[in-house]
């Protein structure tokens, strides 16, 4: 899986490891088998106490089924962990059609570095290492109003705002964010007008983000669809003794998402003060700590400038998406951002979202051509623009 780097006092290394079940009939049995594989076979010899975040991807048929499966899986997970890390149950069908679990671990973790916190709505994890404080949290929408995307978005951001404030942080301290949005390109009809789910989410995000300065750029982020479940927001936030430890990375071929013009934004007529605002994220975010240079690569698609490359070939879009990522982390582009390096960053993990399940094998074939030994997760998910068929995110490290 991800390679191990020698530890230093406040090094930040967060490798991902994913497992698909080898046996089991029920979802809980499948999850238990994934835990067994982690315990017996993880190549870095991580302990379960090193898991600081888990994402469980499942196939489900409706919101009632999703809620039931979520409750069952969370109870199953609690039996495995001494302290349950921030956990998301995501309604995106994995390539095996049932369940897949992805762990984010922190290398060389010590028990006194971890503090688990919770309230009646959420739980989160604080990691203190030297002059670095790391926060891992999940903001979930309420399960009783799953059709109201604006309510769901506000609820999730309110949870995160509370958690951040509890740790003397704000939204500008987020370095990586995952936004899972039910039926992302779906819409609601209200007062004889249409409001798209993703645009509603973006406008709610803008409302909360305006409270912070973002002197080090917006978070690296992914905005992606899921079949059911309202809104889920996962975050990693960090504070360092040296603010220069955080560097936003721009794309050499895509304009910043927050600089999009309104011609590529969808409609939202459900909010008065925040309507048709841009997605607030960086194309990538580099974190520089002693002994470690990590890059969080945002969700990336076949976009040049601000325009989708209109092409109905999933192969073409996959190739272009990979080229966009390689250009983003290229030696030349990193040097443009003041990063001293003589080689391209090394990608150590990818998650690939494919709009149609029938396209997964074609996408997998292309990804393996570029990254034959890389751990890659494949899930079925709707992309934020109807014409896009593939989105890819990941992590990378600089070894010099």
C-alpha cells in the first residue's frame, strides 16, 4: 500500500489503505472481514489505533435502506474499535457491488497524541504532534429531512462550525474537504423555478466560508454525488507553528474553481443572499512539515479552463483527467509555486469516481496503464456536471 516515511516530531503522513471483503454474506460480515484483512495483512503494520478516519462505501436502494444499513455498520464498527474514529457511510456503490472500506492512518502514532471528542450530534478526533494540531471530523445531515438539500447543507456546516470552534479553529484551517451530495445534479422545483442540488450546496458553503479569511487558500476538496444520505462533509483541518507549511497549488490548465464565471454555474433560486456562487476549493494543497511533503489532490475531471471537454468517450475523459493531475503535480508546476524540487511528486493513492458502472473496467484499464502498482479505489458516483463521466482525486508525496 502506501510507503512508509521515517518519523519526525511533527511529520504529517496520512496514507490511505482500502479493502474489499473476501467473504461474508451480510454487510456487517463483509465489514468484519475487511477489519480482519487490516489486522492480518496491512503492509505497513499499522495498528487499529493508527486509523484516524474511515469511509465505508455501500450499495443501497433508497434512503430508508441507507439509514438502516448505516446504523448496522456503525454498531459493527464500534465493536472493532476501542474508540470509533470519524466514520462516514457513503452511498456510492463500490466496484464489487456491495461494500468497500477505506482507512486513513497516521504513521507512528502514539496514544498520547490522540484525543477523541464527541457531542450528541458528532464525534471528532484531535491529533497533537509537536507544534502541529490536526482535526479529523465528519459533518452529517439529519436523517429525517433527506429531501431538503438546503437544510441538509446548513445542518452539516453548522456541525462542522461547532466542532472547529471547540478546537479554536475556523473554516480557513481546513486543508482537505470531501463533500458528498445526494443526487448532486438533481434539482428542486420551487416557486416556478429550478434550483440544482450542487449549486444550493455551493451557495451554503459560500455563506459559511465568508466568516473566514482563507489567507492560505481554500481547502483542497471534492464535490461528488451519492445515491442517498443527504449531505456528508468530511474534513481534515490543521494548525502549524509555521503558516508557510500550507501551499495552495493552482492548475496549469484549469482556472481556479472559485474564479468560474456564471455561465458554468447552475441555477439556485431558493436562497436570497447567496445565489450562484462559485465552488470554493483549490486544485491541490501541499502540506510541508519536517521530513514530509504531502499533496492533497482535489477531485479532478476533464475540464480545461472552466469548460468541460464535451466528449461522450469515457476513455477520452479518463485520459484527460489523468493528464490534468499529472500537470498539477509536475516538477514545473510545483516550482512555479515556490516548491523546491527536482522531480514530480509521487502519487501514492487514488480514488476514482465513475458515473456508470459499466464503464469501470475501461477506466480501470487506463488507470492501471499509468499507475500499475498503485492502490486505487473505484466507486460509482454521479459527477458535479451532467456531461462529466469520471472524476479522480488522490494524494501524493515529494521525496526530495
